[in-house]
C-alpha cells in the first residue's frame, strides 16, 4: 500500500464497503453489542459532520445580514438577504483586486512549478550522473525545514533583487518553495513509467528535449494533475510567504487581504462586508472541491502516503 | 542514450536548481550564518558576535514560553487529530452493522458522504479558517457563546481567546478542526487496502471491534500513522501555527504571551523589532526542534514492516 506507485484514480473516492441493504435476519450473537456501538459511532460521525458544517453555514448566514443583526442575534436567520454586503466587499473592500492578484500569482506559479518541477524530476528519475542523489536530497530536504527560518534572509535577497512587492517576485518564490514536494512526487512518478517508449522515440531520432515534451509529459499526466491540485491549493491558500514578502496594499493576495480587512474593521465596523468577503473567498474552492472531489482528495493525500 | 546527455541534463536542471538554490538553500545557509552576528536587518552593517545571540536566547523567557507552546503543538495536535481521525475512519470503514449474506465488515451508511464533508476544511486556507474562528470565539457576538446562551448555558460564557489559560487550547482546537478530515480520508484509503479475509479471521476467532482495531487495523496502518504524525507535527511547528496564532490571538501571541510560538516569535523579532540576527537564532532553534521531532517520532515508531 505504501509506496512509490502512482495513485490509481478511483482508489479512495469509492466507498469502501457496500453501503447497505436493509438489515435482515442477522445472527443473534453480538447483535446487541453491535447495535449499541453502531448508534454511538454513528452519533459521533454525525456530530463531527455538524461541527464541520456549522461554522461554514454560520459564515454564509452572517454574510447576508445587516451589521446590527450580526451583533444582536448571531444565529438568527437574516431578515432579508443583504446582497449589498457582497457588492460592498467586492468593490469597496477591494476583494476584486485580491482575487485578481491571487489568480495572477497562482496561475504563474502553478505553471512554473509544473514545468520546472517536471523537468528536474525527469532528469533526476531517468538519468545517471554524478551528483544525482545529492541534488535529489537537496530538493527533498526542503520539505522538512521550517520555512520561517529562511524567510528572514529571503526578505533581503528578494529586496536586493528589486523583487519585493512585485507579482513576478512572489511567483518566483512560490515556485521555489513548491519545488521540493513537486520534485519528490514527480521523480517517483517518472520512475514508474516504462522506459521502452522513450527509448523507441530516441532511436527514431527524437532529441532528449523532444522526447520529454512530446512523449514523457503526456504520459505523466495523471501525476501532473495530482501534484498540480496539491500545488494549486497550497499556493491559493498560502499566507506566510505573502505576509512577509508582499506588503504593498495594492498587491495583496486573497488571504492576506482578508486578514488586513479584518484588522481594519476595528475602525470601519463593516462586519457584514467582511463576512461577505470571507464567504466569497471560501466558495470557489469549496465548489471546485465538490466538483473535482476525487481528484482533489487524491492530489492532497498522495504526498502523505509516501 | 548517450548522445547530448549531459547538455540535456544541465539544460533541464539549471533553472529549477538555480531558483531553488537562490530562494531556498541560500537563505537557509545565510540565516545560520546571521545567527552569529548582530545584524539588525535595517542596515547592511553587522559584525560577528559569536554565541552572544544563543546566550541571550537561553535567558529569554519569551523564547522558553514559545518553545513550550511549540512543543505542545507538536505533541498534542497530532495525538488528538490522529486519534480522532483513526476513530472516525475505523467507524466509516468497519463500523457498519453486520448483515447476513453481506460482507463480514462494512462501512456505515453514508460513508462517502462523511468523507466528503470531513474534508471541507482541508481545502480552505488556514488563514480564512483562522479568521472565521476568531469571530466565532468572540465572547459577545460570536457563534460559540451565543450558541451556549441559546441552549440555556447563560452562565458559561468564557472569554475564549481573551483568557490566557484557554487561548492556546482554542487555537489548537481550530487546527484540529481543520486537519481531522484529511487524516480520516488518508486512513480510510489505508484501511480499504487491508484484505477482508483478515477481518473475517479475526471475527471467527471471536474478536470484537475494539480488539480488531488495536490488534489488526492499527498495526497494519502503522506506517501511514507515523508519516501522518511527522507531517502534522512539521505543519504544527511551522506554517499552520504561524497563521492561526498570528491571525487569531491578541498581540499576536497574547494575552500575556500565552499563545506565542517559535515561528511567530521569529517573525516578530525580524519584521517587527528589527532584530534579524536574533530572529535567525530562534529560527535555528526551531530547525533543531523540527528535525529532532521528526527523528524521534521515526525512531519510536519504527517497527517491523508487516506485509500483507
């Protein structure tokens, strides 16, 4: 179970056991014990499902309320749907800018991570050369080091290069910090692909570069999707890197923009607008998760299974 | 395959490796070097001060508090999260009622529904989750206290994040809330790959669910549990605890340093107090703690591999 094999789609999304036929005449022995346990365990499962969903529902409800209702009766349903909260958040609170910045940063770094990560991983997986192991472990080591330690000098490295508070600077840093996992995952993936196809292409006169882009990358698609989803969520949700490296209010990404917004609400008091912003930021990811449920779970758990 | 091999290797490795070396490896090396200087981060001048920063750190009360809290994060969080997740995953996969003619073990009704819902928090940014809970914990208008009032517990209205003895637990609870689902799904995948015959044999021998879990499921999942433990611990020492503490607590790190953690202290020393060199010293301590944690868990968790 635990290993370097590529994830098989469909493994974890499928319900494990057959879900129910009506309870027929089951054996008497242990029936009672089974029932008590069953009620208890079911109760716990339902309770946790509620605990997960309630805060989210509460946030959605609150985003449609007036400010006074938020304070007087936090759990009451909104008297009417205050869509103006959402409009205010989108324009006045700059949520539109934050979305735009986030899409730019994540779009750029996701593409960069996948291209550079797969290039490095392919070379490390398929070619023997002095220093191969060393470079591989150099990449892997990045996964267990506390990023904050590097962030102090990194701030000055980025500053000296004139990349502080720029979108492309942030993209480069995102790529660099996404490489360890990406290289780790894709190296394992490329090792599992058959060598014969690449050899055949090579014999037919394709260059190494051409073999990689036209033969190997398409073959590695399932792996690229998994690691792509993993990086997309990680980069979309990234908070620590932009907090340190991106302090220009105009360049803020979603997470940091919301946190700043919350901090400044102390003076403005537009709580309903803030909640609208929060929900606005949550919904696209949750929606995408529900649609691509199987792939997302696969992408996120693939790494930890190794 | 020799033709142009080295040119190709160099061509493909230069950019990723260069980027990685410049933005990740080089800063790490620098930060260890800076921890022996008196660099403020504000001016380019600094001089070597030997172990002064380290001496200062050992006499810094806030450092010790942060260290304590970080260790608590690394031990308590994985313990609680993984125990809950193992329980839920076991119930989802094996907790179903036995039926005549059906498989010997089965999941509870709606098992895939639980897995989908439990996973929700995992796709949300920890920053957004932290913000949401900062409001939910608000003593006056927050969701939690008003829920307590709603069910008649008017006398129980804790200050949550405002109470130094509660604040740290409140912050940890948020991380548990957001990570349990991930491990439920992870362990479920592991449990699904345990052959049904093993359960059949256990049941024939008269084992109840409790025994089955501790004697069969847990040992077979051990490797996954251990790597999950390390994974969660590294997150709890690093990025995740930074986000929740920085966003949720007053100060941040308060009240009265009751929630400060190493990673936050590094950030504050470097970017708030202009003591970059001292910040890297604390960062080195964090590095040592992280590596020691991973090594200890791996060492304690080492067992013979069970093949099945």
